[in-house]
C-alpha cells in the first residue's frame, strides 16, 4: 500500500476506506506500507498508521529521516491511558 503526500484531514478517511477494502484480501500475505512519498502526517493519520500496523505488523518502507519518523510513530503502542508507551 503506497501512501503519498499529506495524510491529514479528509485524506485519513480516504486512506481508512482503502485500508478497510484491502484488509480482507490480505489473508496469508503480509502488507507492505510504502511511506516514502509521505510529506506530512497529522495525529489522526498517525493513529491510522498505528491501527494498520497493530493489525498486520506490516513492513514499512521509509527512506528519509521524516518517513522513518512516521514508521516509528506507527510502531509505538498507545497505553491504556491513550499516551504513547514503549
């Protein structure tokens, strides 16, 4: 799944729709999230990336400090109080 541009606002909802339509067809295959084209991720976008990662343990393709940061955000789990945990 290739993500490009800004993952913010209405685009988060569009990405969620695409993810929900793709998820049932994954079955035994592992998801790859290509983050190399992302330029911005707001909190809702980061939450969606976390949800996708938690559901799939997707491989994340990142090639810059910025996209590596987005991947690290997605891999962080939220604690029961809603704050970032280990």
